[in-house]
C-alpha cells in the first residue's frame, strides 16, 4: 500500500538521533500485519537492520524480539545484515550470552560479523574477551579485521595494559598495509603514550595524515605522564585548535608534575582567552591552590563553582573540602561539610585528616570513631595522617584497632604502619607485619621493601635490614638510600659506601637524601678525606646544592675527627641559604665531645645572639661546663635561661611491651598505669 511504501521510505531516511521514531514507524507497519512487509519493495532489506539498530539504541528488547520473530517468519533471519544487527540488539540490551550464541550459529562470519561481536564486548569493557576473539579471528579463521575491529582491539590492549599483544597488532597493521586512519592512529598513539614509549607515539603522530584535537591531546598527556612537562607544553603551544579537554590535559600535567604555579598561570590564560572551564578544570585548579596554600583563591574558586552550578559534583566538593583542610581553614571545612547533602566516607576522611594535620588529634580520633562505615582508604588515610604528623603511638593504635575489626591491610597500610614502627622502635609489631606480608604473599614492591628495611635498621636489626634488601627484586633510589642510611646509622661506614658504589654501578643516580646517608657514614666512621670527596662529588658531578643536613654532616665529620677550627672555617664559608643555627649547633656538640671551652663559648654567643630562646644552645653549653667541672658556668647558663624564659623541652621515650607501645615523658606522670609503675 501507499502507507507502507511511505513508512519504508521514512525508515530509510531515519535520523539515528530519534530511535523512538523508527520503532513507531515499525509499529505502524505491523498494524497492517507481518505480510505487509513486502520483500519486493526496494526498501525492504533496509527495514530489519534499521529497526534493530533503533531497538538496540534505546534499548527496547521486547520490540527487538518482535522484529526478530517477524524476520524468522519472512525467512530473512539468516541474512548476514539482519544477523549482524541482531548481534548489536542483544549486546545493546545486555544479553551478551544470546549475542554470542547467535554469532556462533552463523553459517558464515564476515569481517563485519566479527567486528559486531568484538565491538559488543568492547562496549561492555570485557577486554580479555575482545583480545581472545581477535586472536581466534586472525589465527584460526584467517579473517582479515577491518579498521573498526583494529581500533577496538588496540583499545583493549591499552585498557588491559597488554602491550605485548598491542605491539603485535601494530606489527600486523604495518605488515598488511592497513591505512592509519584518524581513529586507528589515535588509538595507537594513546597505546604507546600509556606504555611510556613516547618516541614511537611521536613517530605515529607524525605519520598520521589527518589529526584532530584528540591526537594532539593524547600526545601532550603522554609526555606529561613521563614527566617531560616542557615537551608537553611545546605540543600544547603548537596545537592548531584547543578545546577544554586539551586545556585540562595541560593543567592536569602541570599538577601531576608538581608545577603548581604554572598550573595557576595557565588557568588565568584560559580565562583571558574566554575558554569556559568545566569540572575537570576546577579539580586541577583546586588541587594546585591546595598545594600552594592559596586558601583565599580557593574561596574565590568555591564561589565560582557555586555560581556556575557545578556544586552538585561530589568530586569537586571533595576537592574544595580537601583544599580547606590542607590549608588549615577548618572553619570553612566544617561549614562546607555540614552543608553536604551526602556525607560520604571520602568527606568524613578528609575532615579527620584535616584535624590530625592541624593538631586536633582528639577531635580527629572521635570523628573517626563515629564514622558509620570505614573502608580501607579511610583506615589508610588515618594511619598515614597520624604518622606524617608525628603521632606514631596513635597511628599504631589505629592499626591495632583495624586488626580487631578484622579489616585486612593493604600495601599502603603496611608502609605507613612500618614507618610508625621505625619511629618508636616497635620491633615486635614490625616483625609481625613482615610475617603477615610473607604469609599472605603480598607483593614486596620497592616502597614496601624500603619500609621494612627502614624499620629493621631503626629498631637495631641491621642484619635483618640487609637480608630484606638483598631479597628485594626491584631496588629503586628509595631502597638504596634507605639501606645506605641504615648502615651509616649502625656505624657500618665502609659497607654503606660499598652500597653507594653498587647503586651507581646499577645506573641509579643519587639524590640529596642519598648523600645525607653517605656523609653520615663518613662521619660515623671518621672518614674525613672520604667525606670531603663525596661532598665534592655531590656538588660537582651531580650538581646537588648542599642543604642544612649536608653541612651539618660535614661539621659533625670534622668535629668527630677533632678538626674543630676547620669545622668553624667551613661554616663561615657556607652558603647563607642554609640554616646556620642547626649547623652551629652541630659544632657546639663537637665542642662538648672534645671539651673545647673557648670555641664552645664563641658558638653559644653566636647562637644566643641570633635567637635568645634557643634552648639547645644553653643546654649544650651547660653540659660543656659541667663536663669540665665549671659549675659557675653551669649556674650562669641556668640563670640566662630563667631570664629569657627558656624552658627545656622534656625528653620522650617509647617502650613496646606485648605488642603495645607505651609513651613516657621525662619527669611526667601522665601514663595511665603510672601508679602501678611507681609501686614496682
């Protein structure tokens, strides 16, 4: 009929953005009965794939199943176009098993059929299935994949980080002379960028005849990821067109590389050029502001977010909350937290960490205790925050509570807890963690291994530290630095220097922290000439600018060797950027060791002249006088302290007993079992 013909024509010209209209036209045709679908009509063979695609897009499985049934009645269900569309329907409606079964029953599978089933699994993110089907298609059935299939397989290799297969696919493309179209080229550039093989990513980029903003942005993000931020900026500046995604990639690159000021300048440039920021932009800018401590700018950004109606994004609100807590503006943080409709574990954890960071440990512990649910991230954040803020006993207490709650720790938990163990000398708990790692076959990466080495070294078990270090499969700079520092601490100076040479032999370049360990080893071993050599090596060969710690090590080295005047001249020739107070303090300690009264008095006058409240100067000078039985001098120092209102900070000790760490202050009576201890 004329109506049927019109419906056919309407379906053929169907706009894919209106799948409901295609289904409505299908229902009108069905109203005339299935036989009204006339195979002699020129548009007949467009009908089934078109309607099935519409059903998959919505998705509308019942209508799609009806179309399938009609196709069977009219004997066209075995048509390859119809079958490919049916595969798309079943995948689109979440029935991947039915789609695969239909594919398996197909008498002939064309490259398009393979592409349909591979595409279906790709849409579901089932990357292993995509790769398995590709191997079968190319290896067993010898079907040449089309470019659409190759794009999906490359994406699967990238997502699953299967770069071995990805490289084989790239070789296949070259061998078969497959055209490097825009989508395939972008996929391959992205794969090599994710691999960190930027030379190949750049080579592919240059070979591409057609490039779009995605191509450029992918290359830019790849360079940023391998910490070549200057090259990333060069790519950004050469881009013929930049959308907000490209700006965001550059912003994120700056933030992830610690270039926070550059990120803020780029954001200003973005606003000047009238590029409208989106949620991803604001997350990067908030992160940069937080790291720079720009709380006032953070408040302006918070206002903009509310004005731009982005404040419905929980991720963005968490970023703002994190800015306030990291900058110490707990009033603004409390205000925002109280306004949150959904108080997630992330927001609660941010508040807890903020309280710890700014000294309100009791509030933090109470807030943490009241959290209705704590995932592993919350436990890790709490332990890490307490450890970084110096509350080691509290950190170990949280770890012990975690064990009582039967929450399994992960690598991050164990790294933070081992750091706390190292600080308080909790060897028993450290050994338990080591046994737990081995018992549960937890991967010993460089960070976890270094934490174990540090724990054993600081708990007095340097041989166990060496044993752990020697068993580590991957030794990065942190691992080498940790064992060198540990050996230095235990007076194994020559072995520490041997490890430094081994590290250089393995192609690992030392940093400023490594040289602190090396110079400490020379100091503890009385190796004056070696110390001079390594200080010179650090500045000349490696171009490392000496810090207060390096200068202090050198002064300690001269001091232990009795070369006090050389130490004095060394300090006076130093760079003024260093903290001279700490370095003069090291020389004063050496004067105490060798009983050099005249130089000690000279150093004390310099220290007190710069800072009359310097407690250490009075105490050390008093000790020098006491050692030489000069009691008038001791009295003089005490009177000066009283006049300046200086009080000696009490010493603190930790004792581990039956897995529990007890903390004691000199002269204090605050331990919960103080009465029982005094009765012993």
